[in-house]
């Protein structure tokens, strides 16, 4: 496979997705649970098995619940404890995000989480897309020592946010990576790279996997009503590979 200086991160929702990401040629995975809620902290068994079954870079999201990014003292303590415990699992980085009630970076909480990370690279996730002043937020994160920002450019998808993404990439400097994510796939990644100047990209490359259950009861929902609970989404190694190939192909 032709590779360039791009770095590819795959958002993986299971150990199997981590394995598929590696098989497809990804450089790194962001391991999450509950992608339908934007990604939550996965179980420690999942992290341990992902580490045991892959040798690419493993970053883990630390997010105790869905919804907003304004956390209580107990939730912050939970995130700190999760990060401290993850060190024993030999992860390579953590992914966090925290905001004030006014939509600014919660620098006090961020400082505590980075202290817990104890030198592990820290990615600030798409909480950034709810900041009221993105350029100022970027500068604060850079000054705090964050390694990268995962962002869709404050739009529903990264291609729609390409203008702000380009501005962020231009102003971030070499010490902070701006990583477009959300809605990135094999049909748009090459154009997105050209439009933004970014060198790291985040996508799930997922595909539906049908349940093998022969006996089914569609009338009883285990979660939200109307969701097909006999189909799950997993990372596809072939989609990862195709997306990387599309990125590296000429326009």
C-alpha cells in the first residue's frame, strides 16, 4: 500500500474493530464504547484485549457519560481515576474534552486530566466543536500541551467544516495537530486533505454486521425504540484500506 506522511486514526468500538483497523493499515485507533452517544469510556477488559491483540498505537477515550461536556466534581474524579488505572494497560494516549458552562475550555479540569495522563499524549475530542470561540480555544489547548484536536470544524461533518479546519491547521503550528473527523470516508478524504492541509484524519470505516440470531423478538427493545438491534456496526478492514488508498491517490 502506498503511504505518505499522513497519520490515520480509526474510531473503533470493539476489540474486533481495533483488529480490523490494524489489518486495513491504520496507524492508530481511538477505542470507544457507545459510539451512538459520541463515544464513552470502554471497559478495562476491552482495553486490555485490544492492547493484547494489536500493536498499533492505542488511544482510549475517557468520557463518563453522553450529553454535554460540563462535568461535575464526581465525574471529573471518575475520569482521573480511569486515566490512572489505564496506565497499567499500556495504552499510548488518552482522549478527553471538557467545557465550562459558557462554552470555553475548562482549563482547570483539563489540567487535572493531563496531570493524570502523566506524559501520555492527550487528544482533545469533539467537545471542541461546541466551543464558542474556536481559535481562542485552539490557542489555549496548544498552550496547555495538548497533542491534537479532533474536530469537524464546528459543522455536522468535517467536509462541511473545511473552511474553519483550514484556518485551524494554518494557525496551530507544528506542536499541535488538527485532526479532521466526522463524516470522513473514501469518497471525500482526498478533497478534505487538499482543502484543509491536515495530515491526520479520523474515521470509523464501519460497515453493518448482521446478527446470527435465528429466534428474534423485534417487539421488545433493549434500548431506544426503533433501532435495529439485530445489526451492529464494526470497522471494516477493507474500508480502512480503501480510504487510505483514496487519501494517497492524486486528485
